[in-house]
């Protein structure tokens, strides 16, 4: 399998997973109180949004010309990920999935997207020239 195809399949699978989790009814996330109670903390869903969108932005940077680490690419990826998160929030509001639009979720998506881009840039900083181009 060509590497580019592999990258595309990983990215598409991840975006599909985020979409499914974003549009799943709240009952899909209810767990037996006795099994995973130690994992629960206030606003845990915001942490989930943060990490889902950090992963999405890092994968998008990886897929989209890994040699290009310019700020223009970073900003485009951030706009794309933030717009996707906003779309998912609107779909939650407009569909009958039992979920609602939350601005705090959108904020967590944006912050996570930013963190994912920064992690990707940091991890590649040792292997390529600095971000002075783009």
C-alpha cells in the first residue's frame, strides 16, 4: 500500500471516528458507575474535545505535505479543524441525536486543534529547518 494512501486512510478513519462520537446520542457514553468512576471528573467532555481535535489537526498536518511546516499551512489546518468542529456542533443542534450546541465545546476544539499543530511542529523541529518559510 502506498504511504500516501495509508496516510489518507488513517486521517479519514480518524475523522469518521470523531464524527461518529460527535453525533452519537448521550446514552452511548453512559457507563456503569462502578467500573470507570475513577476516570470521571468535571467537564470531562471538554478534555475529550481537546484531545480529539488535537489528534485531528496533527494528523492533518502529517497528511498535508509533511515537508511544509510553514505558518500558512498551520493556520489553514487550524481553520479547517475549527470549522469542522463548529459544523459538528451545529449538526448536534439540528439533528435528533439528543445533543446540543455548546460554545465551550467549540472552544475546546479550537484549543485542541492549536495544541495538535504545535505538537506536530515541535516533533518535527528537530528534523527539519525552522518555520521561517510559508
